C-alpha cells in the first residue's frame, strides 16, 4: 500500500517537471525529450546544457511547500553533462549554469 501511496503523492512533482521549461536531452528522433525518469523511490532529472537549474529548483520548492516533503540532500547527486573535467569543476566551484549548490 505504501508504494501506491508514494506513487500518487510524487506524481504532481513529476508532472510539474515534465511541463516545466526544462528541455532535458534529445535521445533520438522518435523520443522528443527526456527530462525525468522515475523508478520506485529514485528520481532522475536530466538537465540539458542550456537549461536553467533554477527552473528545476522552483518545481522542487513548490512541491515541498505543498506536500511538506523534504529531499534528502545527502542522497542527491549532480552529474554534469560534458567532458570528464566538468565534474571536478562543479565540485570546486559548487555552481552549475549560474546555480549555486548548497553545502550539505
């Protein structure tokens, strides 16, 4: 029962992300875009190189405010697209596309 309740509760967040301004990634011509994928209690959001991460943050903030949910920031991972060195740069600067990443 808890799995079903979780699915019902998380769907508004997923729909908000799907209908946001985020472009995500184009995989091929048959699939328009990939922005969010959900499996059980794991959610992956694909932010494309031209996307503003603040749009994702707005979706998350609205969902948390409406549902009183909280995200476990220690389990959150940010994997930047691009060359291998971009990960080290993200860690060093704690910034992605102008979005400051908070310390956990």
